[in-house]
């Protein structure tokens, strides 16, 4: 027991290992942050795509809103002119 205290100090033989533990925890947190970020971007990208696998243009979105009755014909024409400029 006395030999251990005089050789390694009060913390034991693992006293110098704490920086590696901190780095390991930081790397694990960074890995999980990267995974979550990648999942968020993947879901957002997939939701932006139309039913045929292509990205919806603003005019297609406008036409879909008009077809669903969300906007009037006057609003549709006004917005269409803005989009086409």
C-alpha cells in the first residue's frame, strides 16, 4: 500500500489518464452530433423532393396550392408573376 502511494500518488496509476477520458467523451459527443445533423439534413432533403424524385419548383408549389384551394385565382396570378420575374 505504501509502495503504491509513493509510486503513483493518491490517484493511483491512472492519474494521467484523465485527458484521454475527456478527449474520448468529446469525440463521442461530436460523433453523435454529426449523426443527428446528418439525419436532420437527410429528412429535410427527402421532404423537399416531389413525388417523382425531383425538387419542387416554386411555380409547382404555387400551382399545387391553387389546386387545393388555398389561394384565390387573383392571388395565384399575382404570385405567379412574382415567381416568373
